[in-house]
């Protein structure tokens, strides 16, 4: 795996649970790994997948992406990838070689129900 091809950076957030002063359990996400170098292999193409469907009389778009990065020990399916202002839910973790790298396949989530702590939405400048 050539480091020069890993030109994008992603942040990985892990789900956390906290209890507020009223005793309610609050689900949120906290930063777990930031600035992970990766390469975008597929983004919304037929091999990665993209679709539209109707959900309660509302058109919903779904975009899938495939990221390739070096081996990340301890990554879980509950983790969320943040790339380019989008939140992606992991659905596939494929190892490359023997702990050399991995392919992460994820679906973009656009509901924004769970807050992500310590992350601000920014538009990247090109």
C-alpha cells in the first residue's frame, strides 16, 4: 500500500452514552480516531451503490462509499466515519493482507438524529 495514494483524511467517531442531571440516557458520538489517511475507492457508483427509495411519502437518497486505509485496530460496525462533512455508517470491514490495510464500506446517513461531540460542520475549500 503506497502512502502517497492515501490522500484523503477521515475522522472516526465512536458511540457513547451519558446520563444527564435528570437521569436520562443520552446517546452521542465522541471522537475516536481523527485524521486517518485513506483513499476513496468508490463513491455513489454502481460498485459502491447508490439508490433512492420512498419512506413515508418522502424521497430519500442513499449513497454508499468505500474507503481504503491502513489497518485500524479495534474498529467496530457501530463507528461512524466523517468525511467531507458527511456522516457514514459502517456496514462492511474487509481486511487487506495480514494487517496491512482495510477497506471500509459505509452508507451516508442524513438523518442527523445523534449529536456528534467535538465536530463542527465545515465545507472543505478546494
